[in-house]
C-alpha cells in the first residue's frame, strides 16, 4: 500500500493528525525488527482511500534538543520508501526557524511533499498559512486535525500523488483495474447509519424498521468493539424484493459507552463514528425543530468523508405547515451543502412507519450511484462535448489544454482530469466541469472528487 510519512517540529499536531487519519483502527506501535522501535504506523483511510501512515512524533524524544540529532534520526529511517510526506506546520504559530530548517532538509529528499497547515479551525491560522507558501511546497492545505476540518482538501492534495498506488494501479478504463476487484462483485448488505441530534427519533426509527418479526443476526461483534451493527432483511413493498441491510446503531453505541459528554457534541461524535462504517448515512431531522446549524454541520461532515447522504424529516405525523416546512428545508439544504446537488429528502414518521420504505428504496439507489463507474469512452464523450460547449479560457494568451478524464475510483466517485497549465485554470471552470459530471453523468446526489493532473 502507499506509504505516507508525517513530518514536522514538535507540537504542530502530528500525532493528532495520525490519529485522525487512522480513525477507529488503533494506532499500532510496530516493534518488529526492521523499523525503528518508536515508529508508529497505522492503516489510514481518507475519504475512502486506504494507505499506510507513519508518525515520526516519537523520533523527537531521542534527541529533543537538537535538530541535527532529530534529522539524523529521520534520515536514518528516512523518507525513503515513502510515497508522500505530510509536512505539518502550526498555522497559528506561523513559520518558525525550525520549520524552515525542516523545509530545507525536506527539499533535498526525494519525496513529494504536501504541506499541511494544522490548527486552522475556523480560519484561525490564515496569517500563518500565507507565510507557509514561502517554504516552496506550494499552497498548504489548511486543516484542523483535532476538529476533522479540511479532510477533503487533504484528500485532494494527496490523491494525485498516491491515488494510483492506493487504489491498486492505473485504471485501464474497462473497470477492472487491479485492486478494485471488489468493484464488480455484487454489493453486500447496504451499510446504513442513522445520525442526528438527540431526540430526533433515531432509536424509534430503528425500532420501527426492525419491527417485531425482525430478522436479527447481530449484534455484530466483528466490525469493531464499539459499534453495534444489526443485520436484517428488508422487503421492499414496491416490488416484493428482499434486500440485506446492515444498520449501524449509533444510539446503541452511545448507550454502550455510557458517555456523559455534552449532548450536542455527542451527536457529531456519533455521526463521525458512524461514517467510518456506513455507505449511506441518513441524517434524521425533527419536524418540530426544523433544520439547525448543527444538522448542516453533521451533513457537511458526512459529505466531506465521502459518504452518500440523505436527509429524512421525522415526526411528520405531527408536523405543522407540512409543505412549507418541507420546501424550506429543501432550500436550506441546497444552500448549505454546496458539495452535492440536491440531497435526497424524505418525510417520515418513525412512530407510524410512514415514508420509511420509500426512504430505504432510495438509499439503495443512492448507493448504486455512489458505487457507479462510468465507462471511459462515455466519460470522454461527455468531456469533449463539455469542452466544446464552453472551451477553457486562455489567460494572457496561454492556452490551457485539457486532454482527457478518467474515473480513478468509486465509493465515492473520483475523477482525474489530465492536461497542461492546469494551475492557470480558473476555479470557475473547474466548477463547470464538476457540475457537468454531477448533472450529466448521474452523480447528482453523491459527493464526487475531481482533481487536475499534469502528466510528468
Ligand atoms: P433519539 O435520541 O434520536 O434516539 O430519539 P428517540 O428515538 O429517543 O425519540 C425522541 C422522542 O421523539 C421520543 O419521545 C419519541 O417517542 C419521539 N418520536 C420519535 N419519532 C417520532 C415520530 O415519528 N412521531 C412522533 N410524534 N414522535 C416521535
């Protein structure tokens, strides 16, 4: 798998970033021979892309006083063998002499570097981020490892470097690239999570779905210690078909943990845990409460993590002014979630069961488009038409050449556009392409990633 090494001076947040990337899977200390004792390695997962991440935080302890000592240590194990380095700076502290020294050293190494401006939550570190450009590794990725913000940008920066390796080789366009062998296999049970603020009705909904004659084969101990997954079979009343669903029960996760964190915080934390396991995430709203900032925050996080999102307005049985409520929420979602065009929105009642089957049917469809691969020929036919209809601009008379597009991955769908002078391509043109992919290739409601790449 691709190896990504985290480098930076003490206290910039390397370990926090490591833990964020490794997520649920516990950081393992590799004390086998061959690697340094205190080198921490872990299996990372970034918006669906797997890779191995190495934390160098432990190296500082060997010789905390002198940079040369530390650097020698780093050179010893070296960035050799790493496919990319994440050079972490503290955007609130700005650039320190030690950062500059590390930058100088890194420039001599033979490894692609992505600079990460950490602790940038709420734009706290804008000043430091400006300075960082001067270190010569391009635009830093503003990130908050602690709050999980900026993950999508980090993905966008890393993927052009390690994507091919992480995804198991170049896509040859026929959809059976090595390493994606599970792509053509039938999709397993729909992994579905219900998230939302306290009292939205998550537990009630889950009980309603499972019903009396539920087919329980869980709780699943297999996934991880602290998630509860229930496998059940849902029969679609629209066509009589039976489908497998694995329901991730975040409410159960909470009870099991018996946590006493602040409730508001908790719903975001629950959602975060849930997206680790889910393919489709249902954000449950309470019709008597409407859509609040907190809900949008959860929704954005789900999309940033590359999961398919749908929204259900619960307690529809007691909703007032139903149609204006629905339209109001529809509009607020369109405005608040620029990452997708039109999140699927449903009105349900966990109490009476109304609307739930439609919602589940749509969840399967959503997973299909999230998992879909567009054949390369069709993709490039669309691409050529899009360029013809609206040719890329020629800033200062220099022609930007867009050559072709390929779908590098699914779940979520990921595309690479190849061309030259791409750094001059205006953001607005990039948006034009992304919108076209969504609208015309059937990815309306799922998050898609598009990166630009110039061949070397
Ligand atoms: P959770 O915290 O999201 O798991 O929420 P609960 O499932 O515990 O529900 C919170 C409250 O809302 C309970 O009093 C439920 O009885 C009520 N509730 C849940 N769903 C519905 C619904 O569809 N209609 C009505 N009228 N009440 C509901």
